[in-house]
C-alpha cells in the first residue's frame, strides 16, 4: 500500500509540475479535465453524475472555462445567475425526478470544484505567477505534511475529535509554521528570479501561512461530506490516494486564497 501510494504520489507531482510549468492553455485544459472528474466524484454521491442535472453542471463548468480561455461574459454574476437558472429549469421541467438537495448539490459543485480549482490557472497568470502559483501547493500539501509530522511527535489536543480524531492543535500550528518556513526558503532560493526583496519574501510567507490555515478547513470540509455520506474516498482514480477530491480537497480552498492575497498584496 505504501509503495503504491508513493509511486502514484510521485506521478501526481510530476504531472502537476509539467502542467504548471507549461502554463497557459495547457494548464487551463488540464484543470478543466480535473474539474469535470472532481464534479463527477461529488455528483456521484447524490446520484446525479450521469443524468440531466449533472450534465447541466458540467455544461456550466465548460462555459466558465471557455470564458477564462476567451472572455465573453462582461460580469461573472451573469454566470452565477445563469447557472442557477439553468438548474432551476432542469428542476422544474423534470419534476419530481430530482430532490431539492440534488439540485443544490449540482449548483454547489460548479463553484466548489470547477471555479475554485481554476484559481490555480489564474494565479499562474499573475505577474510573477510562475513563482507565486507554487504557494498554493506549499501551503496545502506542505501544511498537510508538516502538520502530520508535528502531530505525530507532539500532538496532544484534538482539533476536531468527532470529524478527524487524528488531527491535533499542535499539528495545525506545525503545519502553518512549516508552510511559512518552506515558503520563506522557497522565496530566498528564487529571490533573484522573482526580483523579490526581504519584505516581499516575508509577505509571501504570510500569504502561505493564511493559506495553510484555510487549507485545513478545506481538508476538514471534504472529510465532513464523506462522513455525512458514509464513504471512505470520493473515488479510486489515484491509487493509494483516492479520487481527485481526496487529493485536491485543501488545494480547492488555498488556490483562490493565494490568488486574491497575491493579487492585492504583492
């Protein structure tokens, strides 16, 4: 099991490196595919992954990514309202085929998965985005690794005993501190390429610390959904890791956080 998890993890990291380094339309297309798979995993829980409600959600995600590729919507509220109206059409004209929560979940999935994951691409497109985008992973996967190590060594106080008994407050602190230290080291190594001074490196570390805190919410939120529906994993796409949502649960939250913090503070 460990070997399978390690090998698939290496492959996953290699693919992430390749797509993010490529950037542009290659990254956008890859994130669209990831989004559709993630939405499929979420929709499968409520049994709408292959019917009209699910297809409406996938269609809305396609419109969103098409707008990122070639902007044609003057205001993104048009997309938000249009997606809701589309799903209400499905709800009304197929009534009573769908439960209300299924339609709500279809709408939720568009934003929770497709829109939020897209901020990896949007962060990559920022000025100095080829460096800033890596903060998303430093403060999600980095936080997860550091929190686990500190939690195993020093964890005594449970952070959310009913939802995730193994997570501790000490681990959470270690995760945030570890993410900030990793980002500080990253900033120092690439300070010349980024043309970043000491103050900017400190700011990057602060952004990473905030992102790390938010990443824990993303991780726990995904766990809460799985517990509510009594499932172990969202899928089996990534051997040893589960599905897309199992591996990207924290990234989903950190991507928009890093994007907006970097866009307004850097």
